[in-house]
C-alpha cells in the first residue's frame, strides 16, 4: 500500500513545462466528493419518483447520512490535523452513500433494479478514480459495497429476474476494472516516486556541482578533467529530467485514453499527434496501417502544421519491389531515422519520389507491432534537414503509437460489437421462426414478432401478460417438457400442441436451452419454435391416402378370388335350378343359394368400387341432368322432416362417368346425411340436405393443401347437411372400409369407402369439411371431359338365340369356373376346348391345328404364365378373325388403359350368370 508521505511527496510536484499535466491527488479527492454528492442527488431524485410522498424521503435520516459524511470528509481534507484519517473518512463516506442507495431501493418495490446497479457502479468508479487514491482503501470500499449489494439482491431474488445478468452484475465488472486501474496506477506512481527520488539525488549532486563550479571559477587552475566531468553530469541531469517529464506525460496520456469515450478516439489521437509535433518540433505527425494482407497502406490519422500539405492518403501494391526497401526496414521492428532523403539508397527511389512530393527533407518512423506482426507505423516529418534526434525519440513514438493502436483496436471492437448487436436484433425481429425467452415458472420475458403473429395477438405487450401454461393444448405436455430440459439442459425438435388466441390447435417443434446463473440454478428458457401445423396436416392426409390405397389393393385381390368362387357357386346353382322341375321341393333351397350369391356379388361389387378395380362403362353425361332425374328417388330416401335443396349451376361442362356410379355416390352421401340429421335432438331445427354443382379450376396452391388432387378444370359436387357433424378424431377414418359409427347391424361401413373408391377410380378427389354440431359438407371434384357421347355404345337388352354351331376355346386358371363354363357352353351346343392359361391355349391350337377353326376365345384376364390380354394379342397375330371375349373379377381398369375394347375385344365381368354368359357369347359371335 502507498504510504501517505509518498503520496504527499508526489502530489506536491508539478512541472509547468509538462505537455501532459499531471492530475493531483488532492484535486482528485475534491472532485470525488463532488461527484459522489452529485451522483447521490441525481439517483436520489430518480428514486423519489417512486415514492408516493417525496417529503417522506427527505424527512428520513438515512437520506441525509451521506451529506454528513461528505461534510466530515471536506473537513478532514481541509484540516492538517485530520489528514491522517482523511482516507478512512472518505471510505466511510463512499460506503454510507452505497448503503443509502440500497436502503432507498429496499423501500421501493416498484423501482427497477438496474437503477440501483447503475448508481452503485458510478459510485464505485468515483471511488476508484477520484475519491480513494490508495489501492487498499479503494479495493476495500469497492468490494464491501458490492458484497452488500449482492447480499441485498440475494435477499430479494425477484429483482434479479427483472434485468439481464449483465446489468445486475455491472458492479462486478466495475470492481475488476477499478482493481486493474489501481494496480496500474500504483505501479506508475511507484515509478514516479523512484524517479523523483533519483531526481532529488541528482538535484543534490547538481547543487554540489554548482558549488564545485563556483570553486572552479574562483580556482581557474583546476583541472580540465574536472570541468569535463561537471559538464557530463549536467547533461545527464538534463536528460534525466526530460525522461522523467516524458514518462509522466506518457502515463497521463495512457490514462486519458483509457478513460476517454470511444466516440472521442479520433479527436484524441489527433491531439496526441499534435502534442508530439510540438514536443519534437516536427512539421507533421501521422499514423499508417497495412490493409488487405499487406498489399495496401492506408493513412489513419495525421496532424500537419499550418501551411504544411497533407501526406498521401493511400499507397497501393506496397508488397512489390518499389516498396521493398521500406517494408524490409519496418519488418526489422527498429526505427527508421533519415536525416536527409537525398542520401537514400537507389532501391528506395520510389519512396524518395513520394517523400519529395510530400516536401519531406527528413523523417523519423517507428513500426507498430500487434501479435508479433508489423501492422503499421507512426512517424514524424520535417520540411528541413535535421542532424540528430533526442535519444528518447524512438521510445516516445513507440509508446504513443502503441497507445493509439490499442485505442483504435478497442474502438474497432466496440463498433463490431455494436454492429453485431444490431444484426442480432434484426435477425430476432425478422426471423420467420419464433424466438422466445421464458422463466421456468412460465412467464414470457421476450418474443419476436413471428411469435406474436403465430399466437394471434396484436402486440408483444399482450403476449408478455400471458403464462405459457395457458398456451398448452394439454397440461401434461408442459410437465414433460420441463422434466427433459431441466435434466439435459436442452431439448431439440420437441413436438408440442399449443393453441392460439382463438383456441385453434397449433403443432410446433421447439429447440430450447436452459439458462443458468452463477450458482447453476435455471433462471430462464430460451429457444426457437417452428410452426409445423400445416405440414402435420399434409402428412396426415398423405398417410390417409396411402393407407386407403393399400386397403384398396388388398380388397381388390380378395374380391378377385371371391368372384371366381361366386361364379362357380352361382353358376352351378343356376344349372341345378334349370335341371329341376319347377315344382321340385329342392327348388326353394337352390333359390336361397342364388339369393345369397347375389348378396355376395353386391358386397364384392362394393369392395371393387372402393378399391377402384371394377370395370365401368363411362360415357359423357351432364351431371345436372343426372341429379335432376335422381331427385325423386333421393326424396324417397329421406324422411319428410328433412328438406332437399338443389343448387345446380347452369351451362356447366359435361363429365365422363358411369351413370350408375354417379347414382351410387349420390345415394350413399344422401343416406349418410340423412342418418346424421336423424341423430339431431333439437326438435326445432329446420333440417336440410343441399346438393350443389359448380365448375371450378384447381390451381397448384389447392393441390399443395389437398393431397390426392391435381391441377385442372373440375365439376365440384357438394352435399351439405346441418346434422350432428363428424368429430375431428374420426374424420381421417370415415373412408376406411368397414369403419362405421352406427350400431351393430345397422351399417356395413362400405358406403363412404365405396364413394371414395368410385371417385378415385375416375381420377377425381373428395374432401370433408365438418365440425361437431355444425353439420358436414362433402366436396367431390370430378374432372371435366371434352368428349361427346357415343350413341353406339348403348346397352342392347334384346334376347339372344343360340345357334350352337361355333367352336369356343375356354381359357381359365380356376378349375371350378372353367368346368362350369365348358359344361354350360357344351349344353348349349357349342364345341368347346379348354386350357388352364394362355400359353397352354396356344399349344392346343397349334397341336390340333385349330387356327382356322376356332370362332371365339373366352378367356380370363389374370392367369399365371400368360394372361388373357396377352393371349388375345397373340391370337390376333395368327388369325385376326377369331373373336375374343375376356372376363375377370377385377382388372384395375386394364381394358381402358390398354384400349382393348378399341381393338375388337369384349368383356364379361365376374361373377356372371350362365344366362349372362350365353347372351354375351351370342352377341360377340353375332357381331352385335
């Protein structure tokens, strides 16, 4: 610790010729007392705003306590008898002021804690820089005040959450800065004391020399050697005085730059260069720095005397040969002193030309290094020749240059920090994802505009009033989230269900971190939240479409096998019935078998409609005409208390569809609406079902939001009701086969699945809009067709007579169905050949030379080795006159896709009756 007498000795010294005047300790302490009173009054005024009655504040004895210690501090500094205890009094003055700040804050629950933090920080800075010059007192005061401050905050944890960690920890950084300042100040002061002691010693020697000089004058016969010694000692004394003056100046310069605001950096550097010019009697002083990896030299700062032209601001390509002599000299990290530029070597001709343009006759340059690399230089220019420079010139320029360099680095860092903060703020505000900060208790501390918009609020202030617990769709999710983040310290892509201001469900992904304080306690959660509501809906719709497609493939395969079985069962039952007399008692049993078979056929037909595997006979129709013709039947399907409305848009384009399928779709949806209306318990409700048509264009935006649709022109058929509606949790299941909400025995669960299959088979789409209690609307999008109706394809129901003169080849892999077909055709008089697949059929034709004899190939479509469609193609190659009749339980619309009908092939759907088979065979053979 610095002794009082040393301090007094140092403060009593002042050199009026010092270009950087030294600040006295006594003056600092007077300033410190003044600053402390001003700070206390200023923050006292701020605190008073939070008192309901300011007179209570002024009447409090604690409010006047710092003034009493302030007066006592002034007295201790003024009276020599109290000087010994003045530092202790000043320390108590500082602590009492800090204590009163804390007391005032404790009386005001509404006062923000950053006011206390800022006030205390200013008190500590005043103590370190002005009030307490002795490090021991300054550090003791700073640490005691800071300790009381943190004890107070620990006793009031609610105040800590009001501001960021950096703000309430500001006194800690002030203490660190103050301690470093005191350490450096102590070292500098000790150095000054040593210098003063040496100066005293030299002054004493000087006096002795002066006495000797007087004696020398009186005794002229003294030795010339003694006279030379005296002269040498005098020169050393002058150098030491100048060096001491210079060190004091540099110390003051460093202190000033440390204390100066960043905005004043350039002005202070220019003033420093001017002082250097005055001190060394130079015409110019300047700073240059390298840029772009040492290829460019930029002038940073310059001071020029009156009438002196400025130096060149920028030099390009300094890494080439023209500047090599100068760059090599700088990299040696020693000064460059040129008394006359005319004496420069030949390799420095470029520099010589530049300096002549700048009117330089002599110069002194010192390189500046940062991290062991030369980053620039500081220099002095003279417009006349100069023989020598003081010995301390290099040291002075280097010290001043490093002070300037460090100040510029500090400025650059703070500007970079300011820009970074601006970019982060801009990123926070413009981010499309939600950025937020909350407390573990759920209080929202901050949120960017994207979060405010997502939650449906008008301003951040409204959001800050919320608790995140109110935003969770399910309360248990909040507990799970906290358990994970508290255990791991973070969560990544944590999926949550939230709700916005209107109560709408939001699905979000959260990535967040837990923020802890110095004690390791979690004080906040900060994270990013991304809205994936629409994405999840699209995934659900896509999953539903894929699931429906998978079920369709399965049901199609099952239906194919059942159709083969039903063909055989119904066919043989029909043959038994034809072979028995009408009065035979077994006829009733056969009729039951056939009736059950027909029911099974209808069930299979519905499965095929759902799986989109059945063969249809589409034609060009006007949907409005179909609905109008069907209205009477639809009216009979619903009860009298339900009104049926139709709103059909005029002049809409035709569609291509099987009329029977359209009727099936409408009937199923009308029945579905009727059942929903019958469950409504409100007897005063005016029940209705509405059928609407409209021509629409589906664009890419619609397709993106409705998986399964496609771009183009469509007719939209909408069936609406005001029934009980469909709950959200079952809306994705309603098109699944066998799914029903009706009581057991009152529904097969194939109605809506059949509708779905028919629409998908015809390249359309269907979507549901419904809310519980608000009714339901099914929107069907059926593609528009530009074709015209072909009148030649109308059904011919005329009776067929059997000529029984032709030869038929039956190709069927199912043994029961093949035997049935062969038996019945043989009974009708046809000559029949049979084969189990297409390849075997071709072998039989070849082996028995039947190419020109066979009249008809009656073949199944799907068989092992070779199917019916491939067999038909091979038959046409060997004999185009042979007719082909294909059959199948399902074909996945193969006839339409391959265009087999357009090439003369015919089709009979399984299961078929023997009458249907006989008629179809006859029509094909007769070219009907």
